[in-house]
């Protein structure tokens, strides 16, 4: 079986992700900046290509849950889950839609399946399924350190090229 070869190097995809995360940090309000800064890029896997560009990618991050991320029951707060999915989705969009700027979520749905407690390191996986000239379609999940599916999300974003 021949390995797929994609027209964009992994170094370039990582550069795109890093640039977008830095832009998010520069533009974010004080409430979300600490959360977004703790997302650690683990991998970028292109899922399709057309000509000289990639058409989709799966971007994986890790994140350690801190007490400030939790609700009164000691599990990660829904607002934190939303913020993580929002930021990761924007980064995944920037990876696929090279040159995308002013990335804004137009729709983000999160579903909570199980709680995650303080000290857990979670895996955040966001897949940019497709982009058009101005819209991105994404889906994602958050799993705990026992590989339990805890949260899922579906997201649409709008952007400028």
C-alpha cells in the first residue's frame, strides 16, 4: 500500500497552526487567553488534497485541566469546553484554508457526554472536513486520559482570504 503524499509539508501546516494560535492569543480577552495558551499541538494529519492544496485536515491538541477550568462539581466547565473547541476549530481552519483571516464561528454545537476532572490531560481532535472560499465545516471531540469520549462538537466558521 502506497502512503499518500500531500502537496503541503507538515512543517508548513504546523507554521499555519502556530501563527493562528498566536493571533488568537493576541486578540483574545483576558478570560480565554490562559485557556487557549495551554492548547499543545500534537499532530496535523491532512485528510485530502486537490492540486497544490490540502482540502481537509485532522488537528490534535492536548490540554491539562486546571482548577480554574472547573465548575463547582470539579469537572471542566462547559464554557471552557466551548472555548477549547472554538479555538481549535479556528486553528484547524487556518491549517486548511491557507491565508484565512478574521475567522469567526458562525455555529458551534457542543454535546457533553462525560465530565473531565482536574489534573486530567485531554486529547482535543478537530477535523476540518471542507472549506469553501469563505466557510469551513468542522467536527471534533475531546477524550480524557482513559480514552473516554467526553465531549463532541460540530462547528461552522466564516473567514476571509
